[in-house]
């Protein structure tokens, strides 16, 4: 049974609401306490952390693991949205401890602030090219259909050294990742890992080849391709949801003919990610032994989530870094790239499309949440790029 303090609200339910309508779930979770027990759709109970300090404790506690091998016995992994276990499929999102640290050391230099800054001109150029192509086709375009998926995928494939002729295949596979049809997700993963192979076999001009040369020596070819699949899918998913809200907010007051002020754009990006994080919750974590958390004893194999959106938007929260990209050892490896992609779009809209405007009032935009741990994205974003 749901926690009575939630008044029948299901934190994992699919939703549709207006862009300006508040989400009652996260306020209700905060009101229920720093650690809230809820029903898990995969079976049994789970706990959701709603307090910033407690969240950072959970995200850095080595006794709380991401490896799905520690999920409760009998958990429905498909319903929970779990990957294979770390033993079955090692990845940044399933490994913990020294093995995770080794794999992260291989990835980190490719996506750190310095390397991403060096890609700024190219990312801006891609944003400009994709928007210009869309503007040439029609007067009004739905950017949620024609831009927010293709743009981050174009950036990712370009960085990885995968031919850009594969963008349509990548976009189709990313969409199919959310299909309920049996076996469809597996086929989508296979399609994306096959794309990754193109970055490994196409020479030494991209980050895919560089990652190949940096991963631990025992990494198999299949494992390397899965690591690249993770970068492609997570990179697209993270930016897609945030892009729609960012563009809507940038155009909410009508055409903008002012210069692309870096401080103003940074504030827009920061506020958008804080208030509308791409994921409302972290991925599942599991206690590996009995622990005490917020005065409660949690047995081993207890599922735990952190309420990212609720903590980020808590009016009583002290100023400081938000949790949009997590914290601790599993802090999002692609955070710098995601923020650059958002800044680039805001800058290109202001400089190259100063007459761009929303084709419908901002207040009429709708957002849908897929349920589970998935975030919300706008159902559509009709924009007139040339006024």
C-alpha cells in the first residue's frame, strides 16, 4: 500500500500536465519525511530519499550499490527498468567500487571540462546546422519531433567518430528502447551497439577509438561496444528531455533580438536543469548489508531511490550544487557535454534565429511523464524559427 502521507499519489505513475502545472508528487514526498516508504512496481517496498544531506550520504555510501545483482529476490527487472547485473554486463551504471573506478578513469578524460570546451565550436555548428535544415523545410516545426532527438545524437556520433549517416538509425533505436513489445528493447540495444562498432572500425579519429585504447586490458570487444551504447543512449536521453523545456523557456516571452549573453544563458541552463532535471529520480540502488538510514534499519537488498527533482526544488534547501547529475562516484560522466549542448542551442537561437517564437502560447505546452524512473518531456514544441 502506498505511504498514507502521499494521499494516493503514485510516484511512478505516468502523467500528463501543463508545463506550468506543479507536480504534486515531489512536494508530497518531501512532506512525508526525509526517507519515505513506497510500493515498488517490481514488487515489495522501496524507500525514497527526499533530503539533500541524506541523499548525498546515500550516493557516497559503499554499502549501497547500483549492481542489480543486489535487487530483492523475485524482483521483476523489466518492470523496474534494470540492466543486466555487473557480472553479466559490466558498465558504468552497474559496476561499483574499484572496478567502477577503473572504468570511469578510462572515460573521464574524454568528457572532462577541458575536452568538452574544445568541442564548443563544433557543437554550436551542429546546433546551427540542424536548426537551419529544419527551418528550410517548413515555416513551423515541432522541435520535439524533429530536433531534440537528432541534435544530441548528431553531437554524440560526431564526437565518437561514427558516420553521421547513421543518425536516423540511432534515433529509431533510441525510441524503440521504450517499447513494450517483447524483445524490442534487446533489438534496439543491438542496433546501437552495432553503430558503436562503426566508431571502433572507422579509424582513430573519434572518442570511440580513444576509449578502446583506454579501457582496462581485460575488456572484451562486446563489453566495449556496450560501453559506447551506454554513452549514446544515456547522452541522448539526458539532453532530449531538457532541450524541450530549455527552448520553450527561452522563447516564452516571444522573439529575442538581444545578444547571446553567456551569463544569461548559463543561468537559463542551470535553472532549467535544476527545476526540470532529465530524470526525476536516480536509478535504483540496493543495500548490500543491513544499514541504518534516517533512524530506520534497512535490511540487505532494500531498494533505495533519491528524489532528484524534489530535492532540487525544495524551497527550504540551502544554496549549493543541485543533484541534477547526481553526486559521488556515479556523478554523470556526460554532465559537461549535456550542459554545453544546452548552452549551444540557446546561443544559436539568439544569434541565428532572433525572430524565433513559440507557435502556441507557452502555457498551452504539455508535458508527459512515462512513469517509472523516466522523466517528463514536452508532448510537442511547435516553433516558428523565422518569426
